[in-house]
C-alpha cells in the first residue's frame, strides 16, 4: 500500500452570526501544488481544502472540504487510516467570537442598532493536537510571518517546532522575504525560491523518510 500524505490548505472561518464570519485570506494554491506533487511521487493523497479556497482543487486526489478549525480537526480524526505524512498549510482562524456587546441578540445583528463591540478569544489550534493523534506521522507545519526580520520569523518557526513536536516548519511571508524556508528541529534552514521547488523537495524527502519512532 502506498504511503498516505494528508495535506491541509485554504482558509477556515468562524461564525459571528448567522451570515457573517471571520476568516484568513488563503487561495489554497500551495496545497493543491503539494497534493499533485505528492501524488506523482507515489503517495496516496487526502487534501483537506477550506471551503473558500479560490485556487482550483488538485486533480486526482481525495479532496475533502472543511469550514471551521473544528471541522478540520474532526475530518483529520475521522481518516480511515493514519497518515504517514501531514503537511499543514491551511490558514486556520486564530480567534473565535467570545461575545457581542450592543447587538439586538438576533441571529443576524442589524446595522440599525448602531455600533457593536466584538470580543474575540484565541481559537484552539489544530497543529499541537496532531502529534497525539498521529504519533508515527512526519508532520510539517507552516509559519506565515508578516512582521519583523527573517531571523525573527525563523525564531518563531523554531518555537512552533518545539511547542508542537513537529518534524519541520515551512516559513514564508514578508518577514521571511521571497521564497520559502524549510526549518528542521536541529536548526538547519534550506531556502526554496518558489512553491514548485519546495513541493518537489518535500515529496522526495518524505518518500525517503521512515515512519517517526514513537517515543
């Protein structure tokens, strides 16, 4: 049986009322590229794709739609077999609604009511849960950083690896600069100029990796 790669991509959302939501911007492009590259490299591929992703879904793989952070978590936990590789590139929500002050309490708050105040609280993250769910999987997280220097972005990626017990972190965004960095737990950083070179490297690297030992 071919190894199974599970790839997450695109944005999640969290509801504010019956029609409004908060979300992150993500097209899902890199996830589609990863999914198709891993498929060509001999993997079975399941791609969890945010409902609002605008880039075309990857061809030839098992595409499953998610909505909220919880929806993605539920989908991962319901996989028919444990993945050998997880690439978590989805742009999940960092905050969820805690309360609304000044609304009329209806399922759709009205602008006629005047100003309202939304209080957000940190959302439960999915990446830190994955090691418990899939102890033998090779898990790679993403760190999209806009503020600070490249050194600061790399430092945040290193903290993510330590906190989530992942096997690598892909770093990108304006803080990192053009291209992508692949950071490993021991601190080595490889640079890739574009999505395709990153996807090709990750597929080859993961094809050569045995399952992670359970400690």
